[in-house]
């Protein structure tokens, strides 16, 4: 599994409805349909208007979008950190993913029973995050026990790590998330090696009723306020509407969205935000054969970006011929970009930017 977002939530919050809508949404895009790698792991397209604008200019034989892996993680119940329900499986799956999409129920429906009896999104968030904090505390305590033994033998690295561990433990003990703790770059490196569950970036996906899509309900506003306090993002979506949209043909979908007063499906925003959570950037390769989007972590240098396409490109890297998407749109053609002096050659130290259009020169 590559870079993956995991969908989590309590039972009956609409998690599976949204995941299933994502699967159907992927299937109606031309040449990279949603596919199931495992029963609960899917690949969906990143909706990127830039790709299709490039296709208009280059008229390629093939268009290949970026993709995002999404894992549908088993519903969590209180006590998961102690093995309740599918707790151990839930926690092991969260450890596999790099970012979390937490579906929070903000809709009323007498036909869908809430696991706790009433709608309270902040309580639901607390239920899940308490279990993650408890699991992290166990991880931190185990590491403290190990490093204390090493520190007694005057291991300087162990002593340094102990300082960080003893900083994060009381933070977690206080019911706070690891990602909200202010740390130095050096401390960040130590915490990264712990793979703490509460350090993962998160998007709170508020599953609202159809009547609340165009206005902010009290439940949504509560989650929005909480998200700001915890260095997180929030998105409003209606699983019921997305489920209906996923069954429609393209023209029917446009008409449905127009009637609803919505510019695009909420799933498009969900996919883009999930991609952003992973701290990924997109560069393009473009020509008459194929226009393609590629994903790279922020800060990736040109040879490593070339290696995403093929390992031989990285091994034999010479230079990268680069211009930016915005310049192409402004000038109208690749020839005009060249004429304006906006196409350049970059070497091994160049960090590829989001929206770069790249042609790699390499030795075979």
C-alpha cells in the first residue's frame, strides 16, 4: 500500500455510504476507474481541472490523472484500545495510513440509530480520539521503558529521546493530541519515528442532512470550531446526496447539482483535501501521446521526481526542462512559453513545484 487516507468513524455515521459513493464516482471517469485492491481498499481519481485543460492544448491519445488510495477502516467502538469490538484491527489499520478522514454524523434520521442514542458530533470525535490517545500512551510508555534502560548505560541518543518522550507523555495524559504539541524540528524527528496515531493529519468529514448542505447547522459549526483548535481541517458533505449522484450519468449529474445549487460533488472536495492531507504536490508530463499527472511529496528534487516515472530516469538524470502550468495558460501554447523565455533547464537540486510541466533528460 502506498500513501493512503483511512476513513474512520463510529457505526452508523455514514462512513460506508461515503466510501461506496467514492467507489461509484471513480467508475464513471474514462480511463482510470475506481478499483478495489482489497475488500476495503480503493483507488479514486484526483479531480484536477488542470489536467483536462492540458489535454485541450496537447490533444493527447491518453489522459492519466493522479490517484488517491482510500482505506475503509472498520467502525470503532469505545474500548477499542483495550481490544473491544474490532479494536485491534481498527488500530492496526490506522497505523497503516498516512492521513485520517474522520466521518462525523451531523444529520438527523430516525431510521438510522445512533450508537450512543443521540446526535452529538463532538462526543463522537472524543470517543474516537480518546481511543487513539490511549493507544499512543501505550506506545510512548513502552518506548520510555526501553530508552530508560539504555540511558542508564550512558547512551546519549537514548537520553535525548527520553526528553522528548517525557514531553509528549503528559500532553497525551491530559487528553491532548500529539499533532497539537509544539515541538522543535529535532523533536519532530523523534516523534515521527514513534508513528503516533494522534500525530497523523486529519480531516473531519461532517455528514450532514440534505437540508444543511447550503447552510451551516449547529453541529457543523461545533466541529468547525473544534477543528481550528486542533490544527485540523473540516468538510461538509451529504452522504445521501453523494450516493444518489454516484448512480447518475454525467448530464443527469450536472442537472442534479444545478437543482441543488451545488457547483460540484462533495466527493471531489473530499478527494482533493485527502490528497492535500498527504502533503503531496502534482507535476505534469504533457505531449501528443499522453498528458499525465504525477504525485510527489513536497520538497522532492528533480531526480527523485523523475524516478516516480521510472527508476532509470532517476539513475540517468541529466537535466529537467521545466515550465509552469500557469505560464502555459497565460501564453496559450508551449511555443509561446519558449518564446517568452519561461522554459528553463534545472539540475539535480531543483525542487519540483506543484503545477510544473516537466520533460526529463536522462542517459539510458
